[in-house]
C-alpha cells in the first residue's frame, strides 16, 4: 500500500547504525494528535502509519488528554495497534501556539 511504500523510502534516512545495533537500541516513533478521541479521517491516516511503523520499533500515540484507549482506536478503525502505546503529555504544545 502507499503508506508502506512511503515508509520504506524514509527508513534508510534513519541511522543505519540503529538497525545494526537493534539488540541494544530500539527505534521509537511518536505520533502526536490532540484529537485521537474524535476518531476522524486524520486519526485513521495517522494510525495507518502507526501500524506500519510498529513493525520497526515502538510507536507512541501521544496526546495531551486521556480521553481515548488503544482498544477504542483498534475497534473504530479495524486496525491492529498491539505494538503501540498511549502516552499522555499534558505539557506538550504545538509549534503553532
């Protein structure tokens, strides 16, 4: 699929050393969305990316509010997010603020 192809093109831009040393270092990806609980199209697209990224490391779904669960996101969009974790960071601010 298109997302998988885009990610495959981006992965080589990450340090090759991290892949070679994967026994000691694991890639971590963070996807911030202030509106996970709206379960809209942007959230679906971000989660599709998360499903691909979780094959390569830990995916953290970051938000300022604790108003969603990984299970809710999986059920709503029919995606497997078993490699994702929820991270609440109330102090995070967007670049546009």
